[in-house]
C-alpha cells in the first residue's frame, strides 16, 4: 500500500517522525511505515519523557506539528464525542490555528483569478492587512464599488491539494491501523477519517458556506432580532467568499456590552431562541456558535457569523430529539432508552440491560434537580457518551447538535448566569410535539404509511415470482442459523431412534404373546420350521430389553 504512494514518501516520513517524537513509536513499528521508510533508530530515543503526558495531550502535539490540515481535522474530530474517547476529544478541542497570514500580493492574485478581473474593478477599498487568518484561509475587509462594506474570505494558496494529499495518506494509514490494531477496529478508524475528510473537503468550497448562510438567513427574514450577513454571489466562488460586513460587539466582551447599553439578558434569550428555532423548527442549525461567531448589534439584535459548519436534522431526527427532551423532563428511563435507540444504530452484540443500567445512573444524576437548572447540553452530551460506550452509532448531526448546545450554553450563561436553558427550550419541544399530534400530521403519516404498505403489497407478487424463478434455477439459498440447533437435532434423532426401537419391541412382544396363547390353546409346542420359536423369541426379547435398559442407564436419565 505504501509503495503505491511513493510520491508522498516525504509526507509519510514527516508523519512517522512526529508520531515517534511524541511517544507513538509503537504505531510506527507495528505498521508498514518503519520498514518502508527506513527510519533511523535514533528517532526512537528520547521519546520516554513525552510518554509521561496523557495520550490526548501527545496526540494534540502531533497534530499541531503536522500543520494546517491536521489541525483542521483535529478541530472537526473534537465534535465527534460519539466516536472518540472523552479525554482525546477534550484535548482536540484545545487546538488553535497557528498559521501566519499569506502575503497581500498572493491574496490579490487569487481574487483576480477567481473573479476573472482585477481586484480594483470590484472593490473601491481593500485592506491589505488581513483581519483574521486561519488554517484554510484569511479574511480581508473592503468596500464594493457599489458602496457596501464587505468581509472577503480568501482560501490559502496550495491548501486544497495539500489537504487532499494528507487525506489520501490518512485513509491508507487508517486501513493499515485497522488491520494491525484492535483499538482501531473498535473505533472504526476508516469510517471516522472518511467522515472528517468529507466535512473538510466541503469547507474547501466557500460556495457551500454561502448557501448555508442564505438558508439560515431565510429562517429569520421576518425576525428583526436575528441577523445573518448577505452573500454577494456575483463576487463569490469556491475560493473567494464575499459577505456583508456586520459591525457589532463580540458577545464575550461583557464590559463593552454594558458600556454600550446592550441588555445581556435579552441577548442571551435571543441567542438561545434563535438556535432552538433552527434546531426544532427548521432542522438546519449553526453548529459552531462560539463567542467569536456571535455579535451583538447596536439595536440589540444578535448576528450569526461563519457558516462553514452546520448541522441538519430530518423530521424523524427532530422527533427523536423532542422525545429525548420530553423523556428528560419526565425523568423516564424507558423514554430515554427509546429516544436513544431511535437516534442511533445498534451493534449486534449490544447489551441492552447494561445500557439500561447506565441510563438509570444518568437519570439519577439529574433526579431532583429543578427542571430549569438542568444543563441541556451536558445532558445530551452525557447521553451521547453513554450511547458510544454501548456501541450505539449516533448520526454525526446529532453529535453536532450536542456540541452546539454545550457551546451556546457557555455563551449565554456568561451573559446571564440566571438563565434556565431547558425552560427556554421547553416551548419549542412542546410545539414540535403538538405538530406531531396535529390531526393533519397524523393523517399525512397514516396516508404515507398506508401508501408504503400498499406499494409493498403490490410488489409482493412480482417479488414472489422472482424468488420462485431463482429457486427453480437453483440460485436461491435459504440459510437459517439457530444457536445449538445441531445439538437439538442430534438429541431429537436419538429420541426418535429409541421410540422406533420401543415400537419394534412392542410389536415383537405382541407376536410372541400370540404364539404363546396359540400354543396354550392347541396344547402343542410351537415349532416353526422345526425351530422352537417361543424359546428363541424369549431370548431375543431379553437381549433387546437389556440393551434398552443399558442405553437408559448410560444416558443418566431414568
């Protein structure tokens, strides 16, 4: 496998060296990397000191050393509490972009190349100094020729091919790891890398972020308390995103909020209601509502920024989430169990009794706590962790939902320490429940299910004909696997043999009884073909009886 990736050999060497330096030399030794790369043995010396740190901390050092692609993947992985150990997720959440800005001349050329015209033809003003720089791109402020102030996000040069190369290498390494390590198979490393890689490749396309912003803006087109920046599509491409520049106060700057007369309690309430509306009502939500992505506008409205990471909930997923909220309200173990099982996929060997015990313990954690004091984000995260321990595969969007709740709770509690998150969420959950129980919704569901059943019935004759055709051609196989079936059949076979033997013995006894009675009536010895039949028959009967008794004694069952 490594041989096919010879063009990436230097990158493999960098990854292997970083792993060794931070105490993961055993991974390199156990895979093909050590032999294929001919790494010097001196690299394995000096790793003992770093091994005193936790696995999560050492993994964070590896990621930081390997650069922007790995940092971004690590940041995405920190949202997967359902798939990774809690200590590793905690360390990955600390990852920060540690990249400097790229030169203005390069940014200028990228904009001109993407828009097909010089930068000056589009922008009346363009700040050469970036306002922010991250692993994938950087943001410059400017003003369009038409007068609007804008924020221009420009993708870092060469980052797309670098990310694709790293993802290709990571897929290969994940496949090797699953072949060699039980822990890699248990955590389904290839699946995790695949999902994270898909998310990262989507972030390389800025037009996707622009569409996300437009969709969330439509949710609040009649709500003046929530703002989303406008996307200027004539100047937007996969590598350049031009959006309206919103000037407000970061919600984490509490003193500045107070100085400008902005009511913190109102801001906290509006942020929560806006996010719950996205989750419960619309099914499309901002998945990264940290303080840097939330602004307080001068008129008291709240603004959401950066739509590179969003979550999507289908109607069925929204129902499962509302069921979970209601079960938490009622502190019902059965309700929580049903909601968790509806939310995810069960492994074949899941222990439902153990899962129930853990859910009971979790319920006890919140038992007696006033409803308004329950941390919704913490409760959902605890449930996702419990599901993960019992190999219940939760869809990634549910995990994003849990992380978004946990993040936004930190924001709003800082604004208003007395806010009751679950109390704010309750009306949305009840509204969703009422919608589900509305006669029109019930009728639609009944009609949909009836249509599905009808379609299944209509297809049944054709499918039965196809099955018969396959059976006639000898291509249909029916396999039934029942535990201990072979042993049961062997036991049944022995019982059948004994019954047959008993019936034969009974028949023989009847014949012998007939011969004895006939001999008594005729007062002559019974001789068939000059053979004393009664005497010989009596001997055979005794032998058969003895064999039967011996078999019963040997079986140990009387």
